């Protein structure tokens, strides 16, 4: 005869295992999915950490480049107009030709700058630096700089002069001195004098009438004086003092 107690015990264990399996199986599946999610998150965190390191190194390189390019950026932000160029020249008490020499540009560039409206654009960085330097200088400093250039030119001319100059001076001293006659005024000086006496400007036609000279001669002298920076053009066919 079978043991009823043992049969009940086995049946109870079977039912208990079945119930436990019903409860545990979803938990096992959820645990497995949780492990997969954690592994995926760990991979993403590792990738983000690597990307963060790359971004930090790039940011350091960009900041170092920005610091090294700071002076160039300041020069790019430099702004000046033709009117400011003219005011700067007036404050320093220099002519257009002298300003052109200080900036290292041709003589006819400065008049063109002063006629333009709006911001001036310079191709050469040296010109920008020279203008920035001039804006911080005073009249005495600019005069000294121009004076040093003149002195250097005079010294070179003195060295290059021939030694026979002393003999010529001695020969000239032995001759009786001639009385100085009336100084002749050239047409260029006459034209410059007329222009300087007309602060509001004088037309070329008025100059031709007052000098009784030909049109071609007057125009040639006007262009020459303008290139030398002694006069400026204030309108079409009208000139004023520099």
C-alpha cells in the first residue's frame, strides 16, 4: 500500500516548485534585461568619457590659438576714415607727403585717402601699425622723427660730396663778391603763394588770370605742387593750402 504522506509531500513540493517558477521566471527575464541595459549604459558612458577628453583637448588648442591671434584681431578691429587721416595730419602738423613718408606709401595715396568717405581698408599690415603708432605720438615726436631722417640724408650727402669743394670755396673767396640782385620768383612759388593766400580755395582759371601764364604751364605746376604735398585739391579744378 503506497505511503499517502509521502505522496502528499511530493505533490506539495511539485506545486511549490511550479508556483515558484511562475514567480521567478519573469524576475529572471527582468534581471537579464537589466544586465543588458547596464552593459549598454556602461558602453555609452565610456564613449562619452572619450569624447569629453577629445573636446577638452580641442578646446585647449582653440584657446591657445585665440590667445596667439589676439594682436591680429586687434589690428582687424582697427578703423579709420579719410576725415580722421586729415585730422591726424593736422594735429601732427605734417603735410601729405610727410605723412606718406612716415607710413611708407607713395605721395599720391594720402590725398586719395582723405577724399574717401567711410572706413579705409589697407592691404599692408605695416601701414596699419604705422597709423596706430602715429595716433599715439605727439607733434614733437613726429618732428624729431622727420628731423632725424633729414639729418641722415644731409650726412650722406656730405660724405658723398667731392673733396674739391674746398678748392672751389678758396677760389670763390679770392674773387670779389658780386652784389646780390633781386631774387627771381618761379612760377611754382607764385602759384603756391596764391593758393596759400586762399584758405577757401582758388580755381585754376583764377590762377591763370593772375599769373598771365599759359594753361598748360599752370596745370603742370599745380600737379607738381600737389604731388609734393604743398597744396591739396578741394574740388574740381579748385586748390587749397595743405
